[in-house]
């Protein structure tokens, strides 16, 4: 079965601690998963921004809202004239029209998810289908105790 016929795609990019030294799509410290994994409903980027660095511009989107999930570090986020602190545990949803930018005060690690606004019609329990197949950890769960 070729990769295209499988119901999953997997890549390994190694330690995320080295993300700032890597260059992806012409930008340092960024790795876009969409093309690599063949995502069809969202774009996801892994990001690392060194202390003192910042987004080179302010931007908004035509169709997509963004979710920023901050994993570590500290920074200042700008949206529509407001500036606020972001750090580990900060999660921001920004509507497509929001004009945004980011500056790292301490090295920042974050994930950004882009998806088309109003495209989500169902999720989690409304979308999941419980299957009867059993991977090894379910099949052998009594043996593992
Ligand atoms: Zn964006």
C-alpha cells in the first residue's frame, strides 16, 4: 500500500529544541505541517522565536481564523491595536480580520492552527465513530496488568 492509499501520514522532524536553527518555507524557526502531512482542513505550524525577535509584519487573513497555543517562553501579542503578554498556557483565537503580530521577550515556542472560519460543523462526540477493531494495547489489556 503506498502512502497515498493509507489513512494516515507520518513525518519525523527530530527535536523541537532545534526548531530555531531550521529554516522552513523561507522562514527561520517555522515548520508548516500542511503540505508535509497532506492536511486538507487546516494548516498547522510549529514555531520557535528567539528572544528579541518579532514577526516582520502585521497580518490578517482572507478566510482563516487562527489559534495560537503557547508552549513556553514569554512574548507580547498585538491584535487590532491591543498588546498583551503571552506565555506557556496562553491560547488565542483570532478572527480572520484581526490584524496580528508577535514579539518574543523570552524564546517562544508555539503552535499555530489555521482553519477556515465557520467551516467546523461537528467535532469530538458528534463526529467520532467508535470502531470494533483492537490495537495490541486493547486486545492485550488484561495481560498488561
Ligand atoms: Zn496568519
